């Protein structure tokens, strides 16, 4: 796996921010507790966590498992998203 260029990294983070803002805007319209800012921060944080795990794993032998983010860390964001 080749490392991501800076442009591609920024594109992925901006995409995460855009999708998070769409979800947050919808929640703001329905007057839910976690709104626009919260969803943008969660989306960017999740994207950073996933991208970082891919970058740190690199091409090491047996890196298949290391490329999968730790599910225990992601589950709280999923639970929050289900509310």
C-alpha cells in the first residue's frame, strides 16, 4: 500500500467533514441534542483514526489485522450515532 498524498488526505478529511455536516444539519433541524458541530467533529475524528491505522500499519507482514481499526474504540461513536 502506498502512503496517501497530502492532497488525498485532505480530500478524505473534507469529505468526512461534509458528510458529518449533512448528518449534523439534519439533526439540528429535528432539534436533537448532538448537532452540527458534534457530528463534524465525530466524522473527522473517525476518519483520522481510520487513516492513521492504515498509515501506521504500512506494508508490514501480517498487517491485515493491523489495518482494521480497533472496534472497541469505534463503538461509542456508533452508539451515539444511533440515538
